[in-house]
C-alpha cells in the first residue's frame, strides 16, 4: 500500500522514496479524476524531491503537474511557472536534451495560448509571445 510505504519512508527519513510514494498517489488520483487531491500530492512530491536534492525526480513530477495545468486557460501562468521550474531542475540534472525539449514544449504552450486568444478576438502584443531570456537560459 502506498500510504504505508510513505509512512515507512518518512520514518527512515528517505525524502526521495517519500516523494515517489506521493507522486504515485497523485497519479492514482489523476486516474480517478480527483484533480485537487492529485495537485496537492504532486506539489508535496515536488517539495520532497527538492529536499532530497534530486532534480531528475523533481522534473518528472513537475511534468505531471504541468499536464494538469497546460490545457486549462485560467492556469496558463501557473503552467509557465512550472515549466520554468522544470527547466531549472533539468539543468541541475545536466539534462541538456530535456532542457531543449522542455523549451519546445513551453513554446508550443505559449503559441497555443496565443492562437486561442487571437481566435477570440483578443489583441496581444508580439512581445507576449517571444521567448524571454529566462526561457532560453533557464
């Protein structure tokens, strides 16, 4: 049982194992369509990955959180924020390929948002679509 594994991991002070348990529980809640519970568990898992100083696990967990937000129009800014956090984690892990693919994914997210906004008749400045230095440098 994942809850027992989490309790055991916490007793052993194993942040990485606890993070994996939380991520697994979060994925189960996603399958059950319990988004708020999944979000809370995945957020806790990210924090545990940071405590364990494991950027690879952190990036994998952030990817799940991003999937929660990227198609929700009112959560666009949160998705972008998580992409930036994921870029930092991937850079910390030395995963240049992951950084490059994440930059592409972030650009696609912004482009989809821009196209959706312009389809609704909203006027956006070109600068809102450009990749920032933070995006390009992580």
